[in-house]
């Protein structure tokens, strides 16, 4: 297949940020991809649970629409490329729009409140990038699909959350290993009403895609992290290849000669000499899929290699890319849009282009890529306490590079325009949100705090026993600007900081949720915040061009 090898200066900058952000690279097991000379043999690794995470015996494929190619790149990168076709004419524009597939954003029952706008009215943007192991096209088979898994239920083998800060000054990326053990919530397919029950106990996160589609992967992330997700994107093998070709190759580095192929034939086939080399086409895909040969041969090592690749891609796009050939642009636009599956909020070239303009505003040095902190549980992994710290930083829109200016301890948000009503006229619902992953709900907390409010003159305060949310920190939410003053007044009466008062459309009135930080007692003491990114997240800065993958000695050659 023909690919473009150059990229436009203007387009380039967008693609750069775009590409990286979404970094939807691939986590598809290093199976079956041929070596750099072009082998495309399939291997046993393609069909076993140990290698791919697919439960043995799980075969039946989804309906045809579910079998569509969905893999590792980001609509963000592709959007920039599509921008170059803006003058190609309305009909061609509509044709490209028709190429883009869409699916529901969230198939779960629970919702996560959207973040409160900052003083300038800006809100963060969260995009979940999903890479699937679906291999149901001839092209994708040639790029590494195993024949025996053709048409089987796809797995979400790459999951990366791209967080764009409210002020668009920085970007954070959080990868979740595909073999992370967690609970998948109940999901309902909106097309046919089929209900996929919640998982019985913890299962691998990559199975979420088979529970009705990408919207269930979104629901799973929101359930685990408490982060509101605005969009998702999925792209296939061919999309990865075309992107690498479009920029003329992406420089990558290994600290020794590597050949990702063991005696049993497992591995991506990647073969590189020690040092830095530009990779494109199938070789780029091999890099993104390599597990055997990098460090300890785990999914965690693969994620690190993917981060390095994306950082390099961004730098190449900013510094060198030129895409001036209309024919190459059209071919790339065709391939890109045909590879995409998105939520309805990103279902047109214009929407993707607008998104790319948002992402391009972040410079590489303000991009931070991380892996969800985890620990091994047998051959799988589970989130650690540090993972919750990382999720909190994203929820609170705190930059992972540590460069956010710190507010003074006594700094308070601006006073609301609408003053508070008299205390005895303020209606307040109090909910018990003290449940955590380790501890059950602390009994009676909603009633206790309601009693405190009544004693302090809030006669209309009532406990709501019907809702038992889970909140790490005590929070007060209000639905509209005219109730902000009331919410702030309630907070002040209990010693809750104004920063914990949030606007949310998920409540109908002033609602106080007693969090896990107030499980006992009648005096609230706000916990001190540690806004440092955990070392276990293995943060990588987008401007770091010195990173080099460590090669496992068992996979080197001379």
C-alpha cells in the first residue's frame, strides 16, 4: 500500500501534538508480525490467554460492526492530516465524513460529573484512546493478524487516557496495562438493548471492549478513576503504518541489537541494530507491538516503548514534516478516516480538526506520559495506592510535570455573584460517600453531618440514604450559578474549603457528599494535598529525546 512520506509545516504542528496526545499506539501482543524483512507468520501467542489475555475458548466474534478494525492511533494525529483536505471540495469532505465510524460514548449506568470550569470558563478535555486486537481485514491480517482469531471478540489491548488541561497549557497521558485486573461494570448496547452483566469479580481490563463496544471501556475507566471522559477514539493497524509513513519515519533508540523473536516463533519480528534509527511502515508497527526483547518482556515495557515512540513522533512533526502533495494527502485522508471509530462528538472531519487545534497548543515539554502505577498479582497487575494519586491529579487538572503554579494556602476562589440565602432557607441534601476500595461505607455519616447543619441553623438540611456514592474527599456540589452562594455558605459553616465546592449538572440542588476523608467525628479537617506525580508512574517528558529502550540480552544478536 502506498503511504505518504512528507507532512505540511502548518499541518505538522497540529499533528504533532495531536499524534502524541492520543498516542493510541498499540499494545496488541507482539504476535504474528513478521520481522523487518517482511515475515507475517502467525504464532501461538496470538491465541493463548497468557499472551493475549483472551480467555481460552472465547471465540465467537461480535456482530460485523463490532469486528471493524480498531487500533492504536489517535484521531488527534489523524485529524491534522485531514485538515489538509479542507480545500478538496464539499463532496469529498462529505465522503471522508462518511468513512468515519461512530459508536456510543458510555454504555454504563453510572455517570461521573464533568469538571467545574475554571475562572475563565475553561474545562479540561479527556480522551480515551483504545487499541483493539481485532484483525478482520486482509490488510490487517497481512500486518500481523492471526488466522485462527479472525472474527473473534476484540480485546482493548491499548488503553490510554489523554488529558488536556483547562487552560490548554499542558497535557497528561495515562496508560493502563491491558492485563490490569478490575471490575467491568454492567453495560448495555444501545443498538439492540443487549445487557452485558457486570463482571463476577475482577477480570482483565482488555475484556471490556467485548461487553458491547468501546463505550463499555469508557464506562470501566470512569468507574475505576472517577475521571469524566469526553471522547474516545480507536484506530487500526493500517492507521499506525500510514502515520509513520506520513512523517517519513520516527526515530527510536535501543541500547543493544534486538530481534524480537524467540525459539518458539513468538515476538513482533522487530530487528534493529544498537543506536537510533527511523522506523516506518510495518517496522513502526513492530516497534509499537514489541514485548519480547524489551526489558522484562512485560506489557509495562511495551508501554514505555510506545511512549518513547510518540514523543519522537511529536518532535518529528514539529521540526521536519512537510506534506505538500495533494494526492498523498488524499490517500492518507482516505486511510485515516476509514481506520477511525469515534464517539458522536467526534464524528466529522471538522470536529477532529477542531480537536487537533486544541491539542496543538501544548508544547512537547509540557506533555507528560505515564503508566498507571501497578503491582503484580500472579501474572497480572492491579492498581496501587499511587494509581489513585495519579487519577486524583488528573481529576483536579494538576499538571503531571510539576510546573503548575501553586496557590497560596489562604487563597480563595472569587466570591459568587449571587449571595447566599439565609441559612434556614438553604436546602441541603447530605449523602454518605465514605466507601473506599478497602473500606465499606462508614455508617450514619449522612445523618451525623445533617445534624451538625441543623444545629448551625440550616433547618432544611436532610440526609439522603438512597444514594451512596464514593468520594475520596468531602465535596459540595450545586447545579447553577444562583446556588453557588448557598453552597459556599454551607461549606464555610462546616470548615470545608471553597475549593471543594463544585458546580455540577448531576445534582438538582446543593448536595454535600461526606467523603472518605471524614469517616468519623464532627470537625472536618481537609487533608493536605500532595500534588507530586508518583515515581511509580514512570513519567516521561515529551521533549526528552535521550530515552533508549533497554534490550533483554536473550533477544540480542551480533
